[in-house]
C-alpha cells in the first residue's frame, strides 16, 4: 500500500492519555482519548501500545502509513524533580521503561522517518496555537506541572512558537488548586471542576489567608509560592499537611459545609487573579492582539469567562482539549507545522473528531439485539416535541466530540425552562452532587438576548452572566451564570435545527445540556454504551442519528426508591446480585479507599441484613490483610495475616482504586502476591473490581471456578494485565 505520510501524536505517560492521527494536509483523521476505550474516567494507565494500533485500524489505516511520530512528555525531566527521591512519592514512570516501550512501537511502524520527543508545555502551546483562528498570537499554558515547569508564555508567529517566559516547578497555582480540592474531600478526576462549581456558593473571605501563606502575585515573575510552603515536598500528602495548619484537618466525611464553600470561593478568586496577572505579562511580552490558552487550569470556564471580559486581548481562544488529553494533538501539530513556510493552517471549527456511529452501524445493532425502535423522517421536530413535554433525551449523532464536555453529539438534553429539569436529570441519570451545575446550549443569535455576552462560545469554555429574565433557569448556576455553548448551522446543523424546532414550540432558543454518561463513567463512545446507559438510567428517549428508542413497556427502572439511594459507585448493583445468591461467604478487600468501602458496606447492610461481610484493609508494607473495621456496622470482621487465608472464602473481591487514590505504579507491588497465586492456579476465587465499576476475573483470562458467572468477560483495566504479563514472562 502506498505510504500516506500520516503523523501520529502520542500521550500516554500519566492521566488523560490520548492519540492523534493527522493526514498529509495536517488535518486530524481521529483524536482518541483512552478513557473512552478503557471506560475508566480520568484513568492513569500503564502504557498500552496495542491501543495505538487499534486506533490506527479504526481510522482505516495501516501501521505502514505512519511516517512521523511525536511523543509528549520527556520522562528524564519528570524523574529529576526533587520529590522523586521520596519514598512517599511514586513517579509517573521509569524513563528506561518508557524508552523501551517507544522503541517497541517504532519497530511496528516500519515507515517512520522522524521521531520527536516534546516537552509538556510545548505540546500544550502547539495544541492551542496551531488550531486557533490567529496567524500571530500570545500563547499562555498553565497546569499543575509539566516536566519541570508549571507556566509558559509563548509567541506564536505563522508556524513557529517562541518561548518568552516560564515559571519553574514547584511554583504551581494549578497544583495548589488540586491540593485544596483533595483537602476538601472532593473525589474523582474531575474534583477541580467540582471545586469551581462549589465556589459560587461561598464568599472569598479567606483570600488574604491564601496570599499570606500560600502564594504571592508578582508583577514580573507572575507568582511564587510562599517560602514556608516551598519547604514542603511537592506531593499531594505533603501539601495537604501544610493546608491543615491553616484550614484544619482534611475533610474525610464527604460532607460540604459553609466553611468549605468559602474556602472554595477564596481559592477560585485567587486563581482568577493569578491568571489575570499572567495574561497581562503575556500581553506586555508579546504585544500580540490575540491570545491562545491551554493547560488543565484553563478547564476553569469561570476563570476563562472573567479573563475574556477583561479585554486585555482583542480575543481569546481556549483549546477545548485544554487538559492533558490535548497533548497528543499538540505533539502531532508541532511535528507537522513547525518549520513550514506556508501560512495556511487547519483551524478547529468543530470538536467532532472521535469515533463515528453510522446509520448502518445502528441497523446492525438493532437487528442483532432484536430491539424495537423506529426511524424518523424529521428527527429534530420529534425530539423537540419530546423535550417540550418534559422528556429527558439521550442524543447521539455521528462522530463523538473530543474533550471533557458534551457538545451536541454525545449529549443528554432537557427542557431548560422548568427548574425541575435539573433535579430530574440529577436524580434519574447523573446522581452527582446537587451543587454542580448543568450547562445551557443556545442558538448563537440568541446569546445576547439571554446573557451579558455577545462573543460565541462553541466549545463551552467560558462562563457568562445571565440576564435577569433569562428563560433557561434549569441550566443556570446558583450565581445566575451559565457555562454557555453557542451553536450555529455551520458548527452542527442537526443540533441547530433541533433547538430551532424547540424554539418554534416554546419560544426559547436553548436547551439544558449535559454529557451522555452515568456517574463515574466517561462519555459514551459506541452504540452499545449509549443504549446500555439509556436502559440503566431514567432517560425517557434515546435518539441515535435518525432512530428513536423508547423504554420497553414492561421495563422497570432499577433506580426507583430505595435503590435510588445507592452510594456513588456503580458496581453496588452487581455486588447486591451476588449477595442475594447462594454465595454468602464473601471477602471484600480494598486498596486505600476506606470511604468507598464504608459506603458499600452501608448499602449492603441496608439491603442484605442477613449477610456477613468480612472487610479488610491492605497494608502494602507487609503485604498482609489487617482489619481496620472491627466495629464497622457491627459486621463480623477478623484479621487475615496470611495471603493464603483468602482461599477460605467462596469469592474474594479486590477493590482497585483509580489513579486518584493511589499512584498506578503501586499496583505491581500490591498485586504481586495475587499474581503468584494465579500463576500457581490457586486463586480462581478472586475477582477484581476497579473504582469505575468494571468487574472481571483476576486477569480477564482465567476460567470462573466451575460455575457460570454473569459478569465473566467484563472489562478489566490494562494495569493488571500489563503487570501479569510482565511477571509471567
């Protein structure tokens, strides 16, 4: 096959792994986020080279078509940070291991002629500048940390990027924001977004405390962290200990009160003021008319909105893949554009670069699963009628959008006029914290009618202030703001027509929009995932392309009380099904997530009072199970001092936390006793559940012990598979 001169960008060192393929004109063929494939939201993965070749195949290409390879993050810089020498800190990875992995990939790409290893902030800058509408612009990148920097300012001119300013590690406003969210007890990979949402409920009365003890704005340096904080190693636990000096003990209750809300408001305002100062520095250094923004900190749409309203630049463009999921795009774009003389560049005018669902795919799915549905001749009108009557609609169209936010191809829509739509959406589908807002999607021509803003926001990256009589109450936050997405016909004609039809019926040119996923899961990618979430949730209607799916007449939603009060872990139903079976002697073993275990134990006790649950906590220092729950819920708990004791149980469930609970490099240390038992064929009673609810036998390859099991074959994380294969060899 003739070589197609394809560019491949890769980021798989840490969280938000992603892969980008560019054609010979520098236009994306596909931008793939690993969480959409693994189904582990915000997962931190052991690098899995095989996924690269799966995505190449999905794009209709062959490995021989790849000519240029660009890899984000340089491991040597990460491993040279001071905290890497601490026992408590587990680094992202070993440079030699990553180098070996990259070489193994390159060997399978026989026509690659160029390999670039690019620094973190350069990839962020490239992801922001090259797809922007600007020929020349300032570029500001801010995140928790890259290899050895936390902030960069660049000047982008034609196809070149020149760094003009940087702030070194450990001075990091992004890391401080993350640590405060952890101190507050917020959970999940999106905890910083939760903190931003919570800020609107509080008052910034502790702002001066932050400036006196944590961070100082500097007109020329940007900012520096307090010298006392700088004495603490730059790790989560170390900085949390510093926070406890001023704010009290870390919140482990999961309960948010006014004190927490005021701290959230304070740190949010500090963040905005720090970013404003950095924007002024970028203006002074570059004299540019326009500015591009990227880095995880700029996922703060509240901060972005305030920065844009300051009018320091004529216009500001924020990369919708501002977090590390945009690094592969930046790496690929830099590899393609840097040094080229032509001025014309690809401009990101829409976000629909993910997996495609076609009408033929849907027909095959319907036939295979014998599902009743119908194809509509006017889907926008029918969907608008459903919405105007109060229905909650899952909306799936064509290629999936990239990034953390649903932008009209993997969305759930509701009527924004009725404030109760927000409550219904949360109770019946999302089941998330009630203080987190939903978003409005509005016709571009109606933006200035509803908000004090006239600048389009097609990627939902800016918060705007709503006007007094804005007819979208269900989509507004407590402070009367909205994280607005504007829509026009060129961006997406189908969603545009849907909202136009809704406006004809109701007079309102907007909808409530949220991402198509259940709690703790990534946005759906495939037909199967969308239909599964539709059936499992309180959605009324599912629209996929032109097809309309409704719930079977005999369907009973499992979320009706009392099961609607599930703890926020989606594997509780699976566990409950097992507990009401004949199997009663079950061990529940958790790695480092005590709160999760307590929530599960509470649920199990309420619904299975006759079941004896034995719960244990693993101490990795001795590789032994030691009970920490002697009095927990009056359960019969006992100490297990030997790994072989787990063979006494009918079933053993290992609760594997996601990367936000422990660093993923601890996994081989934790699992080594089990790996040895599996190799010896002793542990056929062991099953793994990760924190996203994926359930399977120990490594997804062993037979279930002499019985059929309803969850055999479910997805398991690549982490365990990687280390099993490593140890086995």
